[in-house]
């Protein structure tokens, strides 16, 4: 029995379903209860990052069932599979964080291998945690199949003493506890109420930032990222996404038709105007790389620089993802950007319609609390700023959302630490001084390995009331929950011989987020002399295994810390095999 709506002769699944030679393959399918009609229909991979590691992933399995219903309803054969996740909140502050960024590429790799190995024709991907969102989107673009992305949804905020609390408050409470400003009992109460449900961390941290990106870039259905994970309405988005991917197959609209230079710029606008995570500056270039589009950290930061910041979300602002959803979500934000002429309206989306056509359907007024008018923003430039100078020739990035202009310039002597552990111990012991620039090096993608986030250190500084009295720079990363003058992604990293490897205690460092500069008061001659005396990369304990392999392959943060040559080196596209 044939499904006449779809031409199997152009779909990859023909290699496992069609013709007498595939009788052994079909026998496996009948063993799983797949009908003849389903066998000869398009096959849709329904990939989730479900696991029991953390609340951000726990609801994905349930939501996948709704996706499968949508695929079946629209005439497809859904095949569910899972991949890994390393959850940053659990991995934070210890050796586990080295696995986090590496997991992004492992997710993309494993989804690619599953799709290739079983010849699936399209992909619906569900993800809920920081690296799983970009990893899933990278796989979609790499394979260039009809694709729809779905976010698993945010966590609901906790409630304590009449105010909303989130996990960021718990991280910062550790610093308050260490400073003697919070009792054991108070800390224990907070940790019990801060995370009351399934879902990803609720502020505009990396997960919610990349969820907004999924809509802005066009891979997710409009407003699908907004509803918190516990809401039953998320299942309706799953059903709709399953139906949508079948329309994309029918129309032959593929991931790279959606992810273009223009749609990447739209996504960067949304990161900037919402005060999103600096990790957006890492993941957008990585997604672009999968499509063969040159779009590096400086391209992202150019957009950040001329985009108003007008969505009042934590950590720099006051509200969480649930509040943004209730205020109208990403579509209302993008409509405000369009009002300022900052959106490319002709970009195609997973609905088969353009961004402009989708925004024409939005009639929700802004609330003025969560979403401010674009012409009366919280600040005139984006919440994330790129920096460049003799300390970071390949750039660096800093989140300035919630920082006053006078707080965005900092000059002070360097205090150098060779690892996050050394820096965290110094912060715990208050072995640093007001006015210093704390330098944490050897934490880049290759040198860490793994480009760890530094939330434990930055949250401890904030908890001690020192978040605005010191600055911090690193070739590693910062969590989306980080606040204060914290500069990450300094490149080239120390392991690659970048200037950050040559800094010594007392060197005067200037950080200027207003001008976009990062410099050290050393001449070119002095830097060259120090480079000549440099002993080379710090040795790590990762001499074998997945992290060793990652360190050998990974490139610089400026280009997204990618691990393969990308679409520019392709000699074939999976979908056309």
C-alpha cells in the first residue's frame, strides 16, 4: 500500500523500505507492529534528550508521544530515539562541567548517526537543557532534512517570602552562606523550594535563550518555546510540530532553507533584546557552521551592539520565562523588533510561511513590564557585548544586561589563576581584593578541556557583595545566570597561545563594554617576548577518552568551538543520497 501524497523515490527511507532487496529490513519493521502503510510512508525521527539527570529533561518523553501522534495523523511513520544530555546545573562547579560543551557536539553527532544509519526522512527534535538545544539544531542543519525543533519548556519559579526564586538564587545563596549572611536553615529552605517542577532553569539563561533562538531562527513553531514544561498545552505544540514536519516533507522545505544568514541575524537580535546568555555567541556560529555560513562571534556582536535591550528578564532583569510567555512570548518580542526595522521578514519558517507572515498574525499588545516598547528600551544596545583588543584578538563577550553605563568600564590589576578551582578557592577564602581583574585561564575548549562555565565562582562573588567590585575574564564560559562584569570566550585561548596565557599578576587590564575593547597595558614587544618564553599549554589529566578526543578536534570559540569542517567541506548532502 502506497502513500500517494509523498514520493518515496526521493526520500532516504526508500533505502530500507522499498523493493524486494529490502524484505529483511521490512521483516524487522513488522516485528515492531509497523503496518504496511506506515512502512511505505515517510519516516520521521523523533529525537529527544530525555533522561533522569535533571528537571529540564524529565518531561521530554511525554511530549514526544504527542509529536508521534501528530506525525501519524499527517501520514508519517514516527520513530522515537534518544540521545545524551549533560545538564549544566548538575555539572556546575566541578569536573563534570568539562563534559558540558563536548556534549553539544556529541548530541549533534549521535542524532546524525542515528538518522543516517536508519535512513529517516525528517526530524523532530525535543531538547530541554543548555547544550541539547543547539546540539539538536546543529544536527538538523547538518543533515539538511525537513526539521522542526521543540523546547521542553521552562521550570516554574519557586516562591519564598513573597517573591519568586530560581536556581540562580540558590547559587548566589552559597556565597551569602559562606559570608555568614545566611544560616544553614535558611539555605536548606531555599534549596527545597527554588525548583518546584519539571523544566529548564527559568531565567533568560542559556536554555531559554536558545529556545527563543529556535523560534527566531524559524526551526520551531511560533510561541512553542513559551509554555512551561508542566503545562499540558505543551502537548498541543508537540502534536502541531508532528503535523508541521509532514508538511515540510511534502513541500521539500529543509533545515538550510530555514537557517540562512538572515535568520541567524534575526536570532541574534532576539538574544540581544532579551538580555540572553553569552552562550548565544558560541552556539549561533556553530549552527551557522553546519550550514556553511560564515557567521562568527564578531558578526553576532555587531548585531548585539545595535539592538535595543527591552525585555526585562533575569538574571539582569526581574522576570522569568513563564512571565514572558504570559506577556505574549517571542512573537510579541519579534513584532517589536520589526517595528524598529530590525527583522528580516522574508525568512521561511517551520510553518512554511515567512516570519513576516507569522508576525502579521500577532495582535497581542506589549505589557510594558516584561516586554517594553522597542523605542523606550531598558538600554539602547543589546544585553550582550563583544570585546576585542590586544588581550583578545579573536574576541571576547560580556553580558551587560542590567548594568549601568558607568559599570561597563573597569580597569584594574590582574590576579591570575591557572584553573577555576584555584579561583574558586581564592574567592571562598576572600583571597582577592576589590578592584582586581580576576583572570581564569586554561579553561578554553581545548585547554580545559571543555570550556567550563564559571557560575559557582561568579555566584560566590555576587553572594559576597563583590560582583560589581571586581571583574573577571576567562577563556572559559559563563552561565546564562552569571551577572556582573564577567568576560568570557577570550580568544585565542591559553592552550592555543593566546595573550591570556601571557598575563601576569599586576598587569593592568582595561575592559570597556561601551567601546567594545579589552586590553592589557603591555606593548607588542613585551607580549612577543613573553610568548617566546611561554612553556606551552598546561598539561591536563585527560590523556585518553572522549575529552581527549574533543580537545584534539575542537576549534576556537570565535567560530563556535566546532569539531568538524562543516558544510563548506561537504561532498554530498544526506537528504540527497
